[in-house]
């Protein structure tokens, strides 16, 4: 077993933060051999319970759960910061041409390595990510994640229409490939598979129907897609599926709304859509930097609270502008202040942090497994330096409580704050 002494951040089941200014985190193997949190709490209460265990003292540091990114595109690593008039032109001019290159397994391997190194550098220990329509892109990403011991969920994109040559797949073969990838990767080490229709307009009814059949056949895999991101996209989806009550209802009609279904954006919703999310157990991946960059709109936190459904935070790289969870949390705070049907929703620093850790784990159906530092959780955690920059050091020195400390990190923090990243109890380093 290994023990670490520093300030300690974790969360209760109701989403409240628990903070020990002088804390102890004990890591050791669980019954399955995986490294897990064995104890977490105040140093004074726990230090005498584990004689003989070496303790690494980390003065001035904060131990925190590894961040979870609920929606990110690994093939778009090199698309960050590409200028466009909006979502659909951005896809046509940048994203699709770049994703066509992932037919080359060697190219996919190279990008997968950079992508995962960049996530870890920013403190993200679990991503839910899109690959491309090429099975080789999934193999490349899974292989690289497995080598790092990471927990990762990914899937081959399904897009058999309204897509250019090079990324458009063939309906029947796309479903055969998806099932083969599920059997190859889902449940291997810490890897999971997600059935991944790109978005309803890119899929024929036959492809969506087949995806729903696979989701029924493999109920423990994830589902991921996009919905209600951009008004032009919403109109297009409604024109293509005129019998559906709403864009979101298209997915429900094909059996793609259930637990472990994550839908990115969920901006242009009404209360019936929100209720459908709640009753099916689906969750939203809130992507504020992407929504601001592409001018798509604002996630309605007030509506989500009023009706009640699961959600968590996501970078949405490469529409999103940064891998940094700190940048994402700050953008979410701004969206909460400005983009609501009832203006002025103030998201607390603790809640913002929860959305990127324990709340995101809950959205994935992995609460108690990742995103927290409570006993039994897998040992994915960060050593943060709250004084990583001169300005941050000044700000933190004047923090009077936990909210002020966390908000200082959210507003002023970046990858320099992330001093160490532990994956499955081991210090991560670029491969």
C-alpha cells in the first residue's frame, strides 16, 4: 500500500465536496488486483490506523480525483482553433477532411498517442471519446489507452449518409464492424465501448435501427451521439425525421435512449426533451467552450435542475478550445451566468468541480468507481499545486474557504497546476 499526505478533495453521494486541509489518501490493491482507494480522510483521524505504511508528504499540494471528459473527439486533436462560420461549415471544411486520414492505422496511432498524452497532462484520466468511421482508429486509441492503464470509453463513428467520401461508411458493414469492436475491446482491462452514431442526420434509418439493436444486445456498452447543438442542425434533423416529436425523440424511436447513453450539447431542448432524458436515464455532456466557439447556444442549467436529468462537463475538442478542465469549468460558469431562461444562475465552484469528476462518473453509470476519492474508488487521482503561478499563489493565499480556493483554480488554473497524474495508482508519464 501507498499513502499520501496533503490537502484532500472528494465528494459525498449528494455531490457535496469534502475537504481536509491536512488529509491522508491510502492506495492499495482491491480484490481484483486493481489499485483502489483504501482510506481517505483527515490525517489526525487516520494516521494511526496503518502502521508500517510509508507516507509521502506533499506540503502545499491538493490531492483531487482525476477529471472525466464526457465528450471529446480524438481525431480532432489537430482541428482545435479552426475558424468557421458555424457547426456545419466547420464539419465540412475542417473535420471531415482531417478524419479521412484515419484510414491509415499508422497515422491513427500517432494521433492517439498525442491525444492521450495531452489529456493526461491536463489531468483527465477518463475520456468518453469519438473515434472516426474507420475501425483502425478505434484499435489505435484502445491500444494506446491500454498501454497506459487508462479507463477509456470510445467507439467507431456511424455515418452512412450526408458525409463525404473518406468518412462515409456502408450501412451493413458499419454495424458488423461495430459488433466486432465491441467483442474485441469492451471490458478488456479498463476499456469500454460506445455505440456511436455521429448524429441523426448522418445516419440512415437502417443504420440507427441497427445501432439500437446492438444497444439492446449489449446492454452494458455505452451509447454516445450529438443532439440539439445548433439551430440549423435541429431544423435539418426534423426535416429528415418528420414523424419524430423532436430531435432527441429520433434517438428514442430507435432504442438509443437508456442508462449509459450520453448525448453531447442538449442545448435546444424543451421540457418534454428534458423529461425524456430523465425517464430514460440518459445524460448530457455539457460542452461550453465548443458551444461558445461555434456560436451554438447555451446549455440551460436552470431547465436541467427544474426537470431533473444527469449531466457532466466535456471539452468537445476539437470544437472545444482546450483540453483543460479548468478552462471548461470557467466557461460553464459563464454559461450559467448569461445563458439561462432565468438569467443569473450561479454555479458554485464545488458543483462545477463535481460536474467534471463525480457527477460525470454518475452520468456514465460509474459512480463509486471513478471521479472520486472515497474508499473503493479506482486510484485515478491528481497532485495539484495551487501555487503553480505567481498570480495563482497570491490569490490562493487569500482564500478564506473551500469555494474561494476552488474558484481561484477554476479561473486562473491550467495544465501548470497539474503536478502529477496517477492512473490505476501509478504515476503516468508520456509513452
